[in-house]
C-alpha cells in the first residue's frame, strides 16, 4: 500500500484497515543536534515529495515549540499491520533515492526512538472527530500560529487503568467540547501505548494559536461534567505533561 496521507481513496483504505483492529500509529521522536536543526528542516522541506513517497503512511511531522526539548521533532505514521510496516521498511531501505534522506537524518540526529499507539476511537468520536479516525483527519483552516498540543498521561500499572480512562473520557468529552462554545480545539488523535513504555495515554489537539489553546482549556474547566471526569481519572495518573508543536513545512498535516 503506497499511502502518503494526501490521496482521498488511500486515506479511506488505511482508515478501514485501522478500524479493522490490526492497525496502529507509530510515533517517532527525533532529537536533533542544535546546530543542524535549521538545515535538517530545510532539507526535508525541499525533499517533501520523496519523503512522503518513501515513508507511506506519514501523517504529520511536528517541531517542538514549548514544553518539550526545543530540538525535538515528532512524526506520526499510520500502519495497517506490523507485517505491512516491515514490508515498507524493506522497500524503503532498498531505495537509492531514499539514501539521501537517510544521510540527512544521520548527520542531523542525536537520537531517535519509536513507539506504537492504538487509537482510542471511542474517545475521538466523543470529541467530534471523523468516525474513521486518525487516518481520515482533515486539519481545519490554516493559521499563521497553528499549533498542535500533545497531552500525555502516565498511568499506574495494571490492566484496568487504560480501559477506565477511555471509558471516562468517552463519557466526559462531549461536555468538554460543549463548554468550548467557540469551537477552538480540533482533536487529531487519542490513543494508548502498545509498544514502548506502557500505560501511557496521549491526546493530540489542533488550535489556531497557543492563546486559543489556553482559552479552550479555561472553557473546559467551567464544565462540571468534565471536572468530574478528571476526578475519576486523576487517581490513576502518575504524571501528566503537555507541549506545543508547530507543523513542519514537510508535514502533510498543517
């Protein structure tokens, strides 16, 4: 499946596979050398067509703005299965053209790690997202200050915390969305780790600016139902973090 997140029919195919329960989202986090950061991002912008064709399934790439290492770049990739991911990696690694990108990455990166997330569709649906999920996400109108907020919860050990959080969020998110009468936030993804540090849950939201994100946060706090939801979830949470990212020039999502 040669899918880069821009063709409507391919998006539907990938979305259907993810919905079938075998797909997942791979999140890759790269830490760049400070002196190579600007050159790396410029090089990927100029090689955007090659990047998207050689990394089918690429959903988005983000550059950290506030709340995370300022030299961090995050990318999200949709895969229909682990076997499909392996096949893609083999094809890509055999590509002579992709060698250029490999050299760019090797020269710019200090390190890179990869994790697998399963999408929490009941939660994104409750927040008004496309029923087909992350593979069908369509960013709204672009703004000069567009940001994505990455919200991450580390839960206590055990089999129950993730299901309990998902159930609580699915019930409470409609009230959170209703409280934001301006419709500032657009949910892009929610999910939990399946490979990597376990019992982590993440939310990814799109806003026209960081200030609008803060306004949406204040609006949510005015919802009694949402505060009750957080009251259910909080005892299971060991730590919580939030960070803002800008879409990179080469990112399909803007």
